[in-house]
């Protein structure tokens, strides 16, 4: 409960503080919230179940494109588009997951990387003229709820905050459920799981699909909350983005849900901090050093604090 | 017929470079048990350093390439010492993410210096050779000759020298090597230096054919990785076979389905991973 409270305060404070000139920071927090949903979904897979995925940006991107294609090309209600953004990545994850979950360690890394590259390449290649190629899709409509159109900073932030809280609570109850215990056993003692007659691969597949579904939801939210009403493959599906999601989980703390959120916060705000720091320290181009600092922080975290910033805390232990 | 031959030859040329990158993956995999996702950045470093030494420092082309290879080998040693060794004993997933972090850093460091695309002149020789209606640029001939020489030299080194035998033995059983009193800290660093050098050679050789920029490493590294997995991770002939298969499939495939070049290489790899995860040739070096 305490951690959920921290999350709510973290997300709602900017609504009060970031008004007027500071509204840029509000939209940055909205993006943080969207990234946090992906970090939570990846945390289930990477942190708790111990399965690496280098294709979460692909699920995120598929979610974003499902929503955009549904609502722009087919003129569907945007809420239906948001539904599609959960279903399409989940369906794809089910298909590719069947053979993938049998792989381990670097073979798993390779296969998921391959899936990520293929999805990105397909989105860029503009199959059937559906994805708009490298340029992406423009003029995405806004969501609407009870007569309120979600088309400004504040309403977008409220929507993302609500979604993040729902996903957080969902993940927390999953972790503390019996299935959550199984997930962690898949990570730490897979042989024990098999010896109990539990189908290891079926368990991995379920998590993979659920994780893809949540990442897709985040993609759908991105699609409708991007201030320019525009998505392109580089922004939503690049391999680099998959790596960023992993950085979030690892830095924040791969065995804690709040850790993923804090990781998303750190990764999203790092460029801002660097830009601020460049006023004091003369950096030629702060964005160049962004990736260097990502890399250094990532490696240092893994070597010196493998548990990340937020220490593991099971939902039950937290009370 | 001559069109097909042309594609085949182009594919073999590019495939030889993929094979070299794949050999680098296999070397570090066998000695440290890790997949070095930063391998592609060594390729990029080799190309970019060669460009810097030749075009901006005025070194002759061959000397620039040689020095670039040496410098990249040093970078490889630094990576092993600073990022890999401190994390020894961590899980495979952790090590994979660490090497991804290394690749971030190397790429960004080069990107901070320049984001331009560079070109190198081809190594000296006749501009192009024509055979059976197909044209082979002289650089491709150099790639084939040097690539074969590097792989052959590495194969002989692994097979006939004590150090090479130790490297191979390490792939079989790391603990046994330690029990025999062989200082196993020097072997991983040697493997990193070697694989970085081989990657850099591939990078220096490809720059005259295509262009080199700070972003190129990821793409080339992924192709080499595909080749290594396709042939059988850790297997030297497998790496060569995998490189050639990917090079040819990609060149011929993109002639039919342009725009889907990446999809071809990775679909091949996924098919192999799902049906025969040990790769075409399986086994070890």
C-alpha cells in the first residue's frame, strides 16, 4: 500500500505543480507514466520470471500501430483502437512465444531480438500501405469519455495516471497470488517447478503474453497521448527503445514493481537533467552523452547494485 | 545467369565480413561464456578509426587499417577488464545486459565526435575483375583473400598452438582449466582482444564497400550474430558457413523483396533457433 501511495503522489503532484510555463514537464511525466506501464510489464517477465525480452518495444509499437491503424485507417472508435492495442501484441506474443519460451538465456535474447528487428522492419516497410512507412501515421483522433475529449496535457495525464494505477494494482495482485509464486519459482528453481508436474513452458508463455498485452496497452496510450497525434516506427518500435525499457527495469530494481516506475522516471528525466547540467558543465552536445551515461549507469548498477535502486519487496511483505 | 552470379558474388563478399564478425562472437562466447552484444561496435570502431587515421592523420591506407585493428583490440581488452570481469559470476541475463550497455557507450562516444558517414578508398588493385559476365570489385577480392587468411590463421592458431589449445579447452570445461593452474584471467582478455581485432578488420574492410558511421555497428553486429547462431554458436566453420548463408540469402532475397533485408536474416535465424538451436554445425570450435 505504501508503494502504491508513493506512485499516486508521484503521478498527481505534477498536475498541481506543472502548470502554465511548466506544462512541458507535465507532458514529460505523462510519457514517464506510459514508460512505467511498459517497465511494469517487462518487470513481470525479466525481473520476476527471469526471462529476457529484447522485443518489448515491438509489442509497444504493435500496440501503438494497432490503435492508430484501427482509428485512422478503419475509422474505429478510439476506445476500440485501445482494445486492439492490447489484443494484437498479445496475439503476436502467443504465436511467436510458442517456440520462443522453450529457449534459454542467450538463445532467448537472440530470438526476442530477432522478433524486435523483424517487427520494426515490417512497420518501416509499409506493408499494404497500412503503416505509412518511416513517416508513420498522422492525425490520430483523440479518446473521448463522457463528453470530455482527452486532447490536452491535463486530461492525457489523468488518463495515463489512471491506467498506470490499474496496471500497478493488477501486477501487484498477480505477484502476490499463487501464480506470482510460480513466476518467481520459474526464475529461481525451474527444475523444482518441473518436478512438481507444472508445465514450465506454459507458465512462461502466459507471462510472455500478459506482458506483451500490457506493453501493447502502453503503446495504445502513447498513440492517443502523443501531443502531436503522430507515431512513427523509430519512436515506438526501435531496438534501442527495447534496450531503454530494460535499462528502466534494471536501474529501478528488477524485483520490485515500484522499481520499474522509478526506473522509467530516471530514464525519461535523464536527458532533462543532462540538459540542465550542461548549463554548468560545458558539454558539446548533451544528447550525445545521454547514451554514454545510460551505459555507465546500467553497467555500474549491474555490477555494484544488481538489485537496482528499489530493493525487492513482495506485495505481501509490504503489507 | 550472370545476374544470379553477380548476386551470388556480392553475397559471398558481404557474407565473408559477416563470417568474420561471427568468428568474433564465437571466440568470446567460448572463453568467457558470454555473448558480446558490443561486438558490432568493435566493427564500427575498426572502420571509424581507419577512416580517422587515413583521412585525418594522413597514414597510408594499409597502415591505417592495421593500426585501427590494434587500437580496437586495446578497446576490447579495456571492455573485458572494466565491464565484464567485475561482473563475473553473474547470471547470463545480467552479462547480456552489461554488453548492451557497453555497446551504448562505444556507439555514443563515437557519435559525440562525429555523426557523419565516411568512405575509404578501396585497397590497391585493378578496379574490377570481370568473370563469366559478373563484375567483382577489387575490394571484394581483398575481402575474400584477407577474410580467408584471418579465419585460416585463427584456425591454425587454435589447433596447433598451446595457447590456442587452452582457449579451446576453456570452451570445453572452464573449471578444469582453472584446476590445472592456468591463470584463466588472461585468457578471457586475450579472447576479447582477438575478437575485437577480427571485428575491427571486418569494419576496416567493409568501409570502402559501403559507408561507415557511428550507427553502423549495431546493424553489422546483429548480422554477425545471426551468422554465429545460424552456424552454431562457438563453432568456427559454423560461423563461416553462417556468414556466407546470411550474406547470400540477404543479397538474393532483397533483390526480390526490397525493403525486407533485415527480415530475411532474422527470419532465417528464428527458424534455426526454433528447429535446431545448436545451429547448422553445432558443437564447439
